[in-house]
């Protein structure tokens, strides 16, 4: 790379371990090396897979950095060493990885962004279940809560996303043959997370997300207006007229609201805002702040409004911001003597009749 341009990011997207993401990534790395590219392996996780390990041969591997945590030794990608080496391209496996405490950055995708800012192209791998907005859908489908996640915008901003697909039968066949894990671990995996139903659900999510990525990249651009326009590249297509508002509280279900609302906003190409109406003497301020921080990390425009009348504050804010859809959680059960009065959700529905209100249920396993 030259001229200080930001590096390009290529993501190999799969739906489970063993579909061939790392293998395909290393095949491309070898092709680039044959073409004369200055390429290094910044991080590679072999998982004992002989065919994949063989593809490292001849590639320059940057040694890992040792981190001591709670008296134990761990190895992480040495981002500083890669920066000092300054290759044109770096191969970085496991994009969603969480670094050991004491590392300069919390997530590996943040390390990758440092490399991109230094004009280094990056090839990386990630599974669809690590996308933040799909976290609840993955849990509903599999019963497993994925803890290592990547904000959707990080993948959306990639220059290229390549879906690595494999039928569920072929993947389970690879597990049975011991290609993915050692035999005992493979048997446990096939009885649990890697059962047919889970893999089918995850594969469908991956294919849908890949289709969405293709659709976004094929979306036509808006040419500049003739009057007063200047020659040059066409301007980006305008965003949707839809505007989505997510109503946050301190309840755990707000995380579900954030993911659901942001995913809908992304699909609609809509602006996404979040509001918390702070009442006097609030007792869950810490929980609210965690949800607001989570929303900000997903690039949602957050707002805090102080008011006693929560429904009125939501409706007024939504109208002032030209909101078209409001996402809310169900109101908590109330004592019998209060049930004749409207709850917060009912009042917002009544006061914001010109907007679509989506009530998101709290799903429990």
C-alpha cells in the first residue's frame, strides 16, 4: 500500500467451525505470495487440522506476544510486531476473538482496525453467530449464548465478504472423520452444538446475511443533480425515509431490543436512534448506562430525556425526530389494582398513532 490509504478488509464468513474459512483464507494468502505480494501471517489458529496447517508452509509467520494473566501464560497476536514489519497484507484468523485482559485492546477486530489504519490489507475469518445483531436469534435457535461478538458495522464496512458454505451433512461427515476435532471432542460436538437442527439454522442465517451483503453492494448509486452539480464520482444512494427509535430501560431485555432494532434498521437502510427517559430518583442508572454504551458501540445515536411522564416524552421525542417505527419491550406485570389503567406501552401506542410500534417479547429458554 502507498500514499497513506486505509487498508482493505476481506472477511471469510462461515456458519460453524470446520466449513473451511481458514483453509480458503490461506489458499488466497499463498496465491498472493506467488503473485509477489508482501504478506505475513499475523495470527493463525491451527486446531490440529493437518490440511490447513500445510498451507502455512512458505508463509512468513509473525511470532505471537506472550501475556501473563492470573499467573498463567497466554499467547495473542502481536499487533505492534506486525506494524513494525509493515507488510502489504496480513492474515488474521478468528476476527471475533476476545483478547486476554492486559492486552492493549479488548477485541481482535480492534487490532485489525489498527492494521487497516496503518495501510495494511487484512484477510480474516468469522462465523455468522458472532454478529452482534444475531445473538438473540442464535440463542433462540441453538440454546447457546455466544459471548464473543462483533458489531455488525465492522463486517458491513469490509471491502469484501466471502461466504464459505458447506452442506450440514458434509460438515458432520468431516466431524465424523476427525477432520475438524479429535474423535472424542467431535462426538460431543455432534451431540450438542453441531447437531443437524443447529447447523441448519446457522447455515440459513449465514446465507441470508451474505445475500443482504450482496444486495447492499449492488444497491444503485444516486447520480448528482444536473443543476449546480460538478463532475466527479456519483454520490451514494440516499438512505431510507424510515427512522427507527429504540426505547431503553435498565431491564436485561433492552439488549434484545437494541439488537432487533439495529438489525431492522440495517436492512431498511434506516437511521437508528435510542432513547432512555430518566425519571427522578432512578435506581437502575448503571444498567441503563451499560445498555446505552452497548447501543453506542453499534453506532446507534443515543439520547437521554429527563421527564416524569415517560409515554409522553417518548411520543414527543419520536415526533420531533420524525420517527416512523418505535421498538419497545413489554411492560412489566402490574398489581391487580393498577391493571385498569394503561401501562407505558399502551400509552405510547395511543399517543403515537402515526407511527408503527413494535413490541418485542422477552424469549426465555
